[in-house]
């Protein structure tokens, strides 16, 4: 019987290897048991545009229904934030999103949503994942169409109506620059342009890829420069405009600016903090361990308390559910906003960026440059994912970092933090962090420094450091 490993945001595996109909049924049965034990009666199921997404979603829905739950299945592919909102809209006990988010096309995944309309908390994931090993395929109750039903739902208009309450439509209406959306054929396809039409905004959102595509037009559906070549090329000679980029299930955001310049999640996070503060909103800033130092410095200057969490949006949700959080964000482009559901939402974040451009009359890179100057911290950032031959090397490296080198890349080691992985704070305003994946033989290496050249030098030396170990 396959072992299903739940990581920072659910279970993900390769389609037809571990991600099979039988294993989806086991995971769905575990979730059904959890919901019933918590006296929940209704659950929603959605999916992205990956291979067999609709089939896996239907199968999970039927397992849930066979266990006596009222099940609502999305009529088609749906963005994660829309499914999360639907859970709250229908007063459901939870939801399942069949998506592998930003992972390559051969992967599929199984995300859970809480009754509050957001990413499941660590406690929910723990309770479900602990049930799965005790469930075999034979334990899964069979769906009988004569006894059980699966209803369908369409949340698009209600979700759009909820979104429009979060932004100043008149301000966005006044913005006179080209607006583009790059969803690479994933779950966000046509949803942003659909919002503009629904609320009557005059701008036409130009979609770079208008058709759903299970292979995401040949890239991984993660809004990073290496996957946004088409958008970067299209913007390379443009003098104005913006490309809002969403990931595989449209909860994470990236941006491409005129000249083909990538505007990363840390920069977006910082600009949004200032924008929300200008709107008169207050509350804590919650950031994961891998987010830029610019965020904590800016929050301090604005009189905002900062809380730091391990990597994973589920930890931000824990903080958001406690209340008084203005904004919570992670390095990978997931940002949650006060007044919205406790969930990442690329559409809301994109609309807020348009709003701040309209209300300030400034470009996003100008706004961030002003923040850098004010906080006294030059920001360049990158991440390197080392795919290893097995877990042995990963474990060896992390064990060696219990006593990290006193100097790295010619920079003095000033302090070490171990909230999640190992973060080495270096001299000259730089830091390097190594963190092992909990679900696969991957070592993630993060770095922030003053220039892109500095970042690449440190990352290359970190790669050599890892490759120097023999197992």
C-alpha cells in the first residue's frame, strides 16, 4: 500500500505512479472521516486544468458522497481562491482542491480547505494525514448512483461580487495602461478578464494564453522568470503596462513590468503593505521564514508588528485566524489580505497592485525603489532547488549545518536562525538559507543580498558546498 506524504500544502505525487484513483479515494475517505468526526455535513470539490483533473475530482466527490456527506462539485476547472471562497459561501465544512499548484505537469495534488474559506491549518492536515495509512482501497465505500448524489456548483459570479468589495473600482477604472494576464493555461485562465467584464471595468485584459492547457504551454506553472519567457519577451519593448501572472491554481502571483522586468513576490509584498497602510488599514504583518528583510524593516517603520512563521501558507492561516492580521505573505508568491478570506489570491493581489498604481500615479518599480531607499536595504533575491539522487545527501548536508561554517562566500557568519531549515545571516546585508523538502529529495537554497551578482555568487558556492559531500 502506497505511503502518501502530506507536505506544506497537501499531498502531491506523479500522475499514474502514486497519484492514482485508488490513492485519491484513500485520501478522500480519510478526509470524510475527519469531517464526520467534526460533525460537518457538506464539502466542496474543485480541480485545476491538469490531466484527469475532472476525473480525479469526480472520484473524490463520489467517495465523500458514499460516506454520507453532501458534496458539491465544481462544474469545471476553478482557481483555488474561488474554491476557498465557495466553501465559506456555501457554509461547508471544508473542501478539496485537486491541484499540484506550481509543480510540473506530471504531478497532481490534493489540497484541503477549512470551513473558514482558506488553506487548511497544520492541525487539519495532521489529523487527515494520520488517518490515511490505516485506510486501504477495500476500506473505501463504493458510490451507488441510486443511493448517493453529487451536486454541482458555479461560484464565479458570487466570487467576483466578493472581490469587487475589496478594491476601489473607480481608481482602477482611471488607470490608463495596458493590463495583461498570464495564466499559462492553468486554473486562472480567463478569470481576471472575466472579472473586469462582470464589474463593468472599461479596460480589456489581454490574456496571453486563452485556452486551458494540461502541459501549461511547455513550462512549469510557477510565476518565476524561467517560466515567464513569453510574457517577458512581449513586455521587453513596452514602455508601460503590467502582466499579472498566476500559478497552476491561481493563488500565487508574480508580475512582469515594462522592459520585461520581473517584479518578485517580496517586492509585491512590500508595495502592498504600504498600499494597505495608505488606505488606513492596521494590523500585524505575518511573513514566512524565507521572506526578504525589507518586509520586517518596512513594517517597523510603519509601526506594524511582525510575526515570522515556518514555510507554508498553512502557518500564515493559523496566525490570520487568530485575528488582527493586516497582511500575510510567503516567498513563493502567496499573499493573504485583511478583509478577504484567509487565503492566497492572485486576482485580489493583482487588483490591489492596479489600485496602488492608479492612486499613486507611480509604477511598481518606482514604489519599491522608494521603499528600498527608506528602509536602507538593497534587495536582490533568488532560490535554487537542488534535485538530489536520494534523501541521504539531503540529510547529510542538513546534519553538517548543525555547525555551519564561520565564513561563506567571503562574508562573515553573524548569526544562525533555525525556525525552518538553517538561515545563515552573513555580513554586508546578506543571508543564505538551506531547507530540506519534507516530501521529496530536494534541497531548497534561498539567498538575499544587495545585487543579483552577489546572490548568484553565493548560490553557486552553496551548490558547490552541497555537492562536496559524499554519501
